[in-house]
C-alpha cells in the first residue's frame, strides 16, 4: 500500500514543472515497482514538456514494461494501483501526442484519463494528486479551444471549489473568448486564493506554455 506514496515527491515536482529535478531523481529500488513505473511517467512528462519527444517515447516504453511488474492486486491508498496506472498511461500518451503535433489525438487521451480519474475512490490526499483536467484545460487553450477549456475548468471547480489552478485557467479561457467582465471576477477570486503562494503561474499545468 505504501509503495505508491514513495513516488509522490516526483509527482509534486511534475506539478510545479521542475523538469530537471524530475530527470535527476534516482530510480527507486526494485522492491517498489509501482514507484518505479510512476517514475517513468514523470520522466516522460518532463521530457515531453522539454520538447524531447524521442526520449519521452523511450520513457513511455519503459513505463509499459515497468507496469507489468506491479502486482495486479496492489493498491495505492483507497484505489487499485492498476487504475492509477491506467490514468498515468493515458496522461503520458496525451502529453506526448500533443507535443508531437498530434493535438486532437492527445486531447482524446487526456479526456479518457479524466473519465478514469472521476471513477477513483475518494482519498485524502487524493491518490492521484495532479488533476488531469488541469493538463487537459491547458492543452485545449494551447490548441485555441477556449470554450472547451472553459467547460473543463468549470467541471474541475465543481469538484474542487476555489482551486487556484482551475480559477487561473477559467479566467484565461474567458478572456480569450472576450468574456472580460466575468473573467475579471474570476481573476479576483484567483488573486484571493493565490495571495499566499510563493510561485507565479502562467498556465493551469506547467506541462503546457501560457496561451
């Protein structure tokens, strides 16, 4: 049960886009196969974000091999490890496809990952700590699909009220649609919830540049 939690430091680094630190992180011992598999996901996302698609694809292959070493009955918090690995696989697919110019295919994979994430059992903290909607929304904005991104962020805020990442993305999606009056209201909410943060964000996911 504890195996997956050893991968959480890497997931936090992914959350904050600290790609070089992700890539410098050591491989976990063999007796932590779930952490090992998730490390390949983190590395794949980092490499895709840095534009190194060949190496990201290599990590993707390593992940597919590594997940076979995770016992089918393994758990992570309140969920089956296999369910989390399914989300991870789709997320990594989506990141690589999107960065490789296959935007529509990448968006489809991210949407599929969102559907699986919604089916996870409740756990606190969440067993999957980086909401896929944040990556999906940022990808939609980068693709010029602001209206679709708006819907994604609104859905996330129903699940996570006043989440700063989604408030930022929602405001940006509204501005891009020239819904400036509502966007300014969301901007104000974002500034309030983010006032004590020690980082500045320009996207709901560091995996995608600002739009």
